[in-house]
């Protein structure tokens, strides 16, 4: 399991982010405060406060290098 901070503060970024994570056969969770949603759910993402950085939890370490490379445009820091 790996956790990174991401920022998806626009509609276009949300769409691009969902397109990236759905390419992988892995479970992804987005955490904002006390809310945890499936990162592959575009409707779930829009229920969060996107003005803040979110925590992305990648559940399995399978393909972690490919996932991190694909997500590099969204990772903060």
C-alpha cells in the first residue's frame, strides 16, 4: 500500500485523473478529511472539496512504478 498527496482542482484534471486510474487493475481510494471514496468514481470525486489536496491510497504494490509515473502530473510535492 502506498499513499501520496494529489491535486485535482478542475473538471479537466478530474476527468484526466479518472482516465489514468481506470487503466490499472488496482484499488485506489481518495481521502479528504473523514471521507473515503473510490478514486475510479467520477461522481464520488466531485462530492469532495477539490480546492484542497487529497490523499490517494494505492491498495496494492503491483505496478507501483507504472502507476506513479502515470500520476506524476497530479502528485503534489
